[in-house]
């Protein structure tokens, strides 16, 4: 077993050269980044749009002089009279 011992200077490991990705790999990476960006953007924008629509409806109803609860009560009254 002692004959396998290497007592000389250590050799440097060969350096790994970075290979430039092909155009298909670049396209796939761009597509993956774009999908992630769109997903994150959707998680932010969809709630903002929903809250904005609710706010716009409330403002429009207040401008007309009514509220959503008054409209719901009117619909219930109509359904009860049938």
C-alpha cells in the first residue's frame, strides 16, 4: 500500500472552459426568464386590477347616488315579489 503514495508536487487540475450556449439554449433561457417574469407580474397586477375595478364601481355608484348594498336590496325585493 505504501508504494501507491505520490510524494511529488501536486499537479494543477485542468481548467474547465465555459462553452457558449447554442442559440436554442439561449432562446430557451430567455423564454424561461420571460415566463417567470410574466408569472410574477400577474401575481402583482391581477389583485391590483380587481381592487381597482371594485373601487371604480363603488365610485361610479356613489356618483349616481346609490350603493352596492342598495342595489342588492332592490334585487332581493324583486326576487321576493315573484
